[in-house]
C-alpha cells in the first residue's frame, strides 16, 4: 500500500508511523536486523561508479552508522545472531551491518567510520576474486556499459537489445537494468556477454582507485573485532552450478579463508541471495553455522539460521522528497510495515 502513495504522502506516513511509535526500532526488540551495504565511496569516486543502487557516499554512511549506533545493539552478524538465538533481548534490538563483495573501499572508508562509532561490521568476500584482485562481473559489465553509453551509443543500444533491456530515461537506470537482465543468463552466456561488452568499450574500464581488499587489510580488520565471512570463491550464482562447482564455491572458500585469516569462519552469504535446498545443504555441510540471503525484512525468532533476511540500505530510499536523510524513512524500511520488493 505504501508503495503506491505519492512521495509527499509517503514522507508524512513515515513520519506519522514513527511519531506514534509503530516503526520505532525499540518496538522490534525481539527481532534480529541485518543491513546490507556494498560500496562506501568518497563523492568523486561515487560519481565514477556505475551501479548507484549498491553504493553510498562516506558522508551518507556516516549518517547511517550514527543512526544505527543510537538505536540498535550493533554486533558482527556471527555474534549478534548467536546472542539473539540464545534468547538475549536487549532494549535496543540487535543489528548487524554487513558488506558484500570484498571491495577495497570497505577497508578504506567503511571501517574507519564504523570504528569512530565503536561499531563492528561483517564483510563477505568472494575469496578467489579477492585473491586475484579481479573485477566482479557486475562491475565489469557496469563500467563497460556506462563507458559505451558515453562514447558509443549505437554499440550500447546493440548490447541492450541483445538482452531485451530497454534504454531508460537515465543512463544509471539503464546500466542497472542491463546488469539485472544479465543475471538471468547461464554462467557461460554471461561471461561471453560481459567479455563482448567490455571489448566493445575498449577493455576493462575499472578506474585505478577501484579493486579488492588485500589479505593484510582483512587480517587487520579481524584483529580489531570485525568479522570476515565467505561470499563464495568467484561470486557465481550458486543454484546454476553442478555439485563439484558448488562444493568449490562453498567449502573451498571457507578452507582458504580460515587458512589465510588464521581464524574461524562461521558465516556465509549467498551471492545475489540465490540459494535453493541443495545450496543450503552444501553450506551446512561445509561447516558454516549460518547464512545470509537477500530476502527482505527483519528476522523473527525461529527464522532458519541458513535463511537470514536483510535490508538493503540505499541513500536514495532513505531520503525524504526534499532529499534529506530521514530517521523515520530508515525506520520504516527496517520495519515489517515496509512493503517487500
Ligand atoms: Zn555479492
């Protein structure tokens, strides 16, 4: 219902629900909240990054960290979930701040902000991609498509047409739509499509500032109390893989992570949130204690530890119509009243 309301009315409804307390965090003391971030970038880099839906600026992230620190009991996902499952119900509900994809900006920009507020985060890394400092396919495609839209619109149109993707009003939305369509291809088709689009754009156009975290950065983060978990080896969509490839992504990533970090790895995060019964079984059998999906919403007691849902945090959906970051908007999004996408 709220989705259909005009933005002004939606802002007012958000404020009202907050004022009467319905969406206030402390109303959900029995719930486990997990929020998702990907990129935390300085303004200049944010402007160069093509997938706006998975990026926030350092200033925006600081606002979110401040909000979370005042309204929630923030802990790593492994710790928060363990405490929550053991029945602990602090006055301010549990919240875990998670980061997917292992990008360098996490160590450079997110960690210092978290630590300023005394918070600890959970970082999910694709192990082999990190080892090779590889660009993940969605970033490769994002950079290539954005470059084509700037320099060679007819080549861009051809790439869009191949996946049946529309050319939308703004290029950011067009790139996003193309990446969404590419998720529906088989791994082989997707690799070929990304290669071709990248070739058309004149090669890998990832800027020099972009890249994966290093093992050194991750070890330093673990030493300071942050959590590092597995986000597979290569960020393949796991239900598409055969058993051997699935075991490699799930079990081997845990083995390598534990060896490189010198500490236990308890949690897994399904790439793109994609999991089926066979994937869940593989994760359980590999020795993980719990796993994160991208299913939307807070978790009620009794939720399967291998299907923990999260709330994706974006600056655009946390602002009022006037563009101000709003506590009542974020509270609404984290509450069960938020319509599920
Ligand atoms: Zn991911």
